[in-house]
């Protein structure tokens, strides 16, 4: 056996027998490595290599090391839990590293981990860190591993091993603790000292609600104390902005888990925001040549068999039947748009056809993953489908990209882009997929957009482009999706007449920009901490008369601004001025107009912002002109030029 490894910053080495990254680093004089990347895969330093490839070493300070030390921290946490609750009482699930942290799933026999226990577990973890235990990688024959897990009554690990196809499985050992794991891990437990356990919650084993409910402890870890503190502060800020709290507090929506789990009831305030989002979107779609449709919510099951959803998506669909006919509540809008397309002959002169709909869809989501209005069972999509010739694909995708940029810029969002390619569970020929993927790549490159590729993560009917927006806390949210589909037109046999009089199938582009309107609303709530820009605010102005004798003047202001379609209300409650100002500030109303004797005499208003800034007195007409301009421009800035 002979193989070669190209080592970054050194050169090509030849080997006759398996060798580990650690041994290579020692031979070459590279010290203090914690992992290695081999053929772009993160590898434990103790893993034997016996094939050609490219290698680079990973040090503790490198960004790639975060996955390694957070994975190790998950094992340290599991070791601490076993020390506290006893090996005979703890059944281990899985404990991976995740973005910004780690978790581990446990079953405590005849017991339960509470939030109050986290401090005790942290204390024991600190002991394990201080012990600086050497971490050892162990290979074990599968049969022996099964015997060991049966002996220790680790039923979940046993299930994992039985599903492993290899004859040899790996364990990692630190002190008295040994765990089934692929790695990679740090050389010892003492290298990372800055961590924090965050929460404990329920989690079904392997994410299946038919399986037992385990307890999942989440934690985070960073290389330096300052980074940990900054992250913990960002978590606290995120909690303050949690849309599940702000939404009801600001009277935007209600969720009733008894009568409509996974569905949102939007109040008058919330409906106002949604209507503004839809109005803005409609304007841009009209400018971009889209035709708005409305399609049925319930359609024949046969339609969904033709579309392929029956084979690939029925577990997530709702069904009903009447008069011996089966129907499905639509989970997607595309088949409805195809019905409209097929309703009359289409010529190449008619293409591209851009159909657009604020379509309500329903998808079954397990109760364990429902999350405010981020993850729901019923929602509205700003859905569109473009039917075009193959030659028009690139230009149409670029048009969607430009529309996406225009919409995101209105909210001040930065974004990143991903291209997802053919998954294993896909419809259609691989040649068609390759052609579709090339078209998307070409559009991205022509639009000068940098992107990353997610191999195998496309939809079952075509590759896709996803836009991820960054909110004010630096969190990324996937919203816009652009999916190229050569397959559904074939299934529905939709055609257009070419210049030569022949029949040809159009290309179908699926796209949504907000994505789920509800989810986008939730993102905005957290992005703006409920303090929406004036154009989106449910109430834009509140008028506060200081005394009863000022109410008539306040009513005149109310009527004048309301006539200009400014959303305004009067606060004439018999409360102190200070109390009312604090309450209106909590409600995050952009502007409060205070009126008293002086304002009546001078025909002015005294203006306060929701941030507590006193703008002083202004002629009502001047204020009216300024706020109308702010609203018409859908500005992110206030009259003072401050960010909303």
C-alpha cells in the first residue's frame, strides 16, 4: 500500500502504511494542532489515514477549531451528568457541536434535570476541565461494541451502533468516561475553559415524536472570555426581542394552542403590518410585470399525485373528503398556477408569464418544532411562478435577484447567497438537473453575487438559490428561494407554441421573497425590537391632550392627519401625562404629539419620539408634511434622521 498526502505549508509526502495527522505533524515539526482538514473534511488528529489527499492542520485559534472544542465540551458535559446522577441512571443520546454551541440528549432514569441543576453540572464540568484529562480514540469491533452497550444498558447508543454499516466503530475516552463518537475532539479536556450551559428542554429521540422524550441540555463555549460574554449578551438581547413575547405584548398576534396549534390569529395591529408588507410587495411586482392570481385552498388529490407532492410530500399535507372525492389542502401554490397557465393556449410571444399570489398554504409540522410565527402550520407565501423559454431563464432569474435586492434594501438587510444542488430523493434525469444548475450559476455570476454551494440540498424537483438575510443581532434567516423546475411542466404536459409552430415545454421558476409572510413578520419584530419604521407601525402617531379642555384641539389634529391616511389615535385617558407618555413609549408608537394651552394658542404640536427624544414645537402642517414624506418613502429614518 502506497499513498501520498499534500500537506499545506510543507509539500507532498509518501507513506506505506496508515498514519495519523498527529504523527505527521510531529514528524514535520508542526506543534499544538487540535484537528486536521483532510480532503475538506474535519478529522480527529488520532484518525489513521491510508489514502491520497490534501491536508491542512487546525490550531485552537482557527475558526474551524470551534466545532472541535464545542464537540469536546458536549462530552465533558455528559461526563459531568454521569458523575452527578450516576452511570446506572443516565442513558446517553447524542451530543454534537452546533452553530455557536453544543448540546447533549439524556434520559435520567426515575429522575429529571431542571434549570436549577445546570449550575451544579457547570461546576462539575469545571472540575473536568481542571483535571485536563487526556482524550483517547479507541477503535472497537462492532460486535464487541454492541456487547458493551448492552452490558451498560445504553439503549440509545446500542441503536446507533446497530445502524452503523462499518465493522469497526470508534469511541473516545477521557478519564472514566467513554462515549461512542466519530470525533473530532481536542487532545485533552483542559484546553477550553470559557463555557456556559444555557437551557434544558425536551427532545424526542432522533427527532421522532413516536420515540421517547429525552432531555436536551444546550451550552456554548468560546476560546476567550470576552467572546463568551459578548455571545451571552447577544442571547439576552435576543430574549428581549423574542417575537413570541413582543407579538402579544404589542397586540400584534395571538396563538391559541388549544383550538388552532401552529396557527396565528392576527389582531388589527398585526393585520395592519401584514397589509403594509403586502402593499409594498404588490407595487414592486406590478412594476416588474407580474400578474396577481388567487387560487383555491382545497383541490383534488389527483392534482397532487400529478405534481409529485403525493410521492414526496404527503406526510406534511392535510387531506379531506366529500362525496367520495378526496381533496388536499394546498401545501404549495405551484399546481394552481399551472392550472391557470393551461386554461388557454400560450404562444412564445406570451412568455415570460409571471404569476404571483399571496397564497395561503397549510403544512403539517410536528408540535415539537412549532415556534411562534417562525414555524407554523398555516401561513401566507408571496409566491410566484415564472413560465419562460430556456433562453429566457438567465434573464428571469436575474430579474428575481434584482427584485429581492430591492425588497431587502427597504428593510436595511444584508444577505448571503447559497446554491443548492440535486438531492438523493429527486425527480427527473440528472442531465436535466445539470442544465438547471448551470443556468442558476450563470445568473448568479452575471449578477456579481458571491455564493456558496450546498451539495445535495436542492428541492426534489429542481436546484435552488437561497438568500439568507442578516438581522440587527447578526443572526441569519433564510427567506428568498428561487427554484428552477424542468420537471413539473413535463408532469402536467404544459406547452407553448414556438415560432415554427411546434409545441415545447416551458421552464418553470418557483420563487418567494418574503418566503412565509408570517415568518418574515416575526423576523421584523425581532430585527426592530418591535419598534417598526413609521410606514410599518400599526399606530404612527398618538395625540395626547394635557387636560380635558385640550381634547377638541386634539380631535382636530386627529381628523386632519387621519384624512391624510396617517394612522393616528387620541389618548385622552384620565391619567398623568408622565404615565401616558411611558405607556405610549412601551407601545413603541413612533411619534407622540402633546397639546396644551400653548400649542392651541400657537397652532402647533409638541413632539416626542418613542425613544424619549423631545423634538420641541412644530407647526402642524410642517409635521404633517414631514411624516407624510417619511411614510411615502418608506424610510428607515425618523424626522431626526435616526434609525427606526
